[in-house]
C-alpha cells in the first residue's frame, strides 16, 4: 500500500457523505424524504464548509440551519485563512460568527441560529442539542457538516448523545492525494498536507472502542465505531513513518462532557 493510498484510505473512512448531492431529489432517493429537520455546519471545518452550507440552504434540504463552534484546536488556523482570503471580515471571537460573516459576504445568506461557546466535538453536539431544544424545533433527523477529517467522529458523538436522531453525513470536502503527495484538487482554505495528515491520523485513536479511545469501553464520548482492518493498517503504516502525525488532544479545549 503506497503512502498516497494509505492517506486516501483514511480519508474515505473518516469523511463520509451519505448523499451524492445536496438536493431534495437526492435526499428522497437515498433517505426516503426530501428534507431533514436540522442542518448543522461545524466550525472545525476549512472555510469551504461555507460553500457546502450555502448549497444546502439554496436547495432547502433542511427546515432549520445552524452554525456551531466557539474556539477549538483548529480555530487559529481557520482565522488566519479567513483573514487572508476575506480581509473585509471583521474580527470575531468564535468560528460560527466567522462562518456567518463569510456566508453573508459570499452568498447573502443567513442561518437560523449560531452556537458560539463550544470548544470540542463533545460540546459541539451537546450545545447544538440544547439550542435545538431551546428553540422548540422538532429534531428527528440532522444533517451534519464537519471537516472531512472529523466527520465520522461527529456522527458517533451525536449517536451517543441522542441515539434516536437519524444522522445524515455530508463532509464539507472530499480530497484525494496523488502518488507524488499532492492534493488532486484543493477546496478553498485547504489545510497544508502535513496538518491534514495530523488531523487524519489523530482520529483513529479517538474512534477506537478500547480503554484509551473515546468509545463506550473508553471515555464514553462516542457510540461504537467499527474500524475496518485496512483502515487500521493504513494508520499504522503512516504513524510508523512519522510519529508526530498522531495528534494528541489539547487539554485547553477539554470539557467535562461525558
């Protein structure tokens, strides 16, 4: 298995999309209904997540739209990206406020609510659910949009917190790496290759359902996730080549969420 194949194997597993496009017809064909109750974009994404959210709003695939995110481990890089790409955006203190400005600037669109206090996947979800309950919105289905490196973990976090809610995955981008280790196509604000790899490789230890992982047998943050053997092998091979790729959790953004 080449290095590029290892990277792409991890990426396919961690960044799922359940529908081929964000249209009512695609939802109807795949899910059996044309509109979810809530669509949530999470601030851990690269800035291209705004384009995906705009697509969802334009095609009316949800009844309500929310941007979720305070300040977490990817925020500093996100703020730097936006400052370079959109210098007219005014300084803010949260990812969701930043994404909201870019959404308005590029598309003239707004969402129904912003969540501005969460710092990690756990309270991204708990705060989203609290916001939805506070608004009195029915919530039997949720379209989750997160950075492709963290999409699967966000799904597992919601499934643990609210197992009766149907989760629809739509990672904010899907990229492949070529044999010479270049992105074949880069969405706006794409991470550097090394940072992308640290995000990918940092996920598997968290997803594992063992004493050290975030699953039910570990910290209990996530629902159980089955990890295919080929994904484990890809991760092992990448980390063996560069141990710095195994990103450790930053205690600054830890919460008491269980």
